[in-house]
C-alpha cells in the first residue's frame, strides 16, 4: 500500500483525459491514467487497474483502494482511519468495503446488511463486520424499514482488496473477463498513461457488486461515520453547495426565486433565472441545456438523459465547452457556414501544426499574447490584434506568455466539424 500510495491511478474515459489532467493540475496532484475507450462498468475497470498494478509492481501483491471520483468526503482523517482499520482484514485476503450509516431513507443508494463482528478474536483495530447481503436501490417503504431495523448501511462503492484476490475473484465468477481486459492493455502513450484498446469493449458490462461481491464468501464491511455523499443527484449538489434561505430555496449564481417560490434549487451560473410561485423544483441552467425537474424525481434525471440519447440529441455527448490538452474552447455561436469559438490556451501550450480543407479562420486576440505560424510566417499578436488563416494553409497557435491566452476564432466555410483537421506535428501525440 505504501508504494501505490505515492501516486494516484485514475481510470477514466479516453474522451475525458484532458478534463482529468486539467482537474489534477488545478489540485496539484500527480496521477497515472488508465484510459477506457468507453465505460464498461466497475468490474472491467477494476480488472484493468489490478492487471496494470501487477505489471508495474511485479515484486509485490499490491493492496488496492478503489474510490469513486465523485465521492465527497470532507473529513480526510476519519476516512484514512477507516481505511487503515480495513487493511488488516484485506491483507488476510478478504474484500473490504466501506459502509455509511444512513441518515435518511435514501432510494438512490444501494444498501449493505451487516450485523456481526467477523469473529470474537478480532483485534481492537479491526472493526470489520460480516456482510450478510447487498440490497439494490430500494423503494421508499423498504428504505424506511431498513432504517428502523438498523444494521443497514449505504454502499459507498469504496473497496480495499489485494490485486491477486481481485483477479482470482473475477476469474472464478466472470470467466473470460480477465483474458479480454488483459488483451486490451496497450503500451504506455506519450504522456506515460495506459490506453485500453477496442478489445476492452468486449468485456462484460457489469458492476463489481454483481460480478463478485454478491457471490463471494469473504466480504467484510467497515462502518464509516464521517460525512459522505456520492454527489449522485442535483439534490445532493444543492445540499453541498448552497445554504437554504428562509423560504427553503438554495441558489447558485444569478438565481431569483420570487413571489412565493419555496424549496427550490436554482443553478444559474450563466444568466439570470427567475421563478415565480413555484415549489420543490430543480432548475439547472447550463450552456448546453435547461433542466426543470421536481425535487422528488432527482434520481430519474438519468432516465431522461437515456431517453434523450435514444432520440439522438447532440447535447447528450457534444458540449459547448470542450477541454483540450492545451486549454479549452467554447462554441459561443453558430449558423449557416460560420462558427464562433472562444479559445483559451494555457501558458506555454501549443495547438498542433495543422490545416483545414473546408474552412478559413479569423483569429482575434482578447487577452495575452499569441505566437502564430501561418504558412512560412511566424509572428506575435497582442491584445486587439487579429489575423486571417486562409483555407488550406498550414498554421499553429501558441501561447508564449505566462498568462492564459484568450482569443475569438470565427470559422467560415462549407464544413465546420472537428474532423476537418489535418495534423502535421503535435506535442500531445495526436498527429
């Protein structure tokens, strides 16, 4: 555990690698990325992490701690104490999971039934409980009954297990998965990360709970009594991000709950949002779409997203603001034969040397300094200066400064999609 604790391994989607890198940079963290071509649930993801850990640490049997990236755990010391308490049991070859004592009858979490200490000889530092069974997200009456009975915990999705035990478990309960995932492990890329190839898509789409834990005899649970949320719904976001006013409204940004509006959450970071005489609503305004939902239906937003995906709504997968290894761009306006982007290039970063077959571009610097390559020319542009990139001309944009470069790009042409890029060289290995 000591050797793996020096770095974080982050399993994420190939499409999210730039967002992940940016978030890690903002937090001052170093991490090694395993990049999925598409999500296949927790069992294949954990298999990839365990196989990769074994290859990187061949002389030990690594003890792996799996934590969902969206968990909110403000009391780090209490959480570390729980993990240390579970280490003794995990080193003996058990799966150890974290259970959170429920504070209300939640229907959006799975539950763990665990009543008894594992054995009378358990040391004082091992508070492990034997898991009796797992309960999927329950109906309200069942959730209330579990609260009344006691001995039931929210399943936090946090697992502590030796790599060898994880792999043996999957080999026993999911024949073929390890061979498939192992075949998907590519060599490290230019960034030192581990991409998974298309073979990964053949792995069974299944959670580790279904794949292993509900069948395995040696699963222990450690109660975690600190504050915890999986931030899995907009009601959870509301509770964590804004205090309620005297009418029960929680507001972020330019939110105006007026004329008797009560018990609403209004997320309005981009423009004013006004409600009039409404109650118990979630109003989430983003650059991509507006969501209005009843608070009691917060857990069903994912059902709405699935339906929109089925209807091929572009905003389900294509967003206005897109992260790139050099910074980001925001598509702020579009029409017939034109597209306007706000581009931010990080200090010292550079876009690829590229050209387009179907579009020309106008660049206007708003803030910072741009180093521009245009054909055989290389020159600097300052604030309020601009240049024109004709169709078919090789070009590159760089930020030689120490502050972010902000610019407006106006594209014009017959075809304006991102696949009209021919790269000749790229410091991020995309050429």
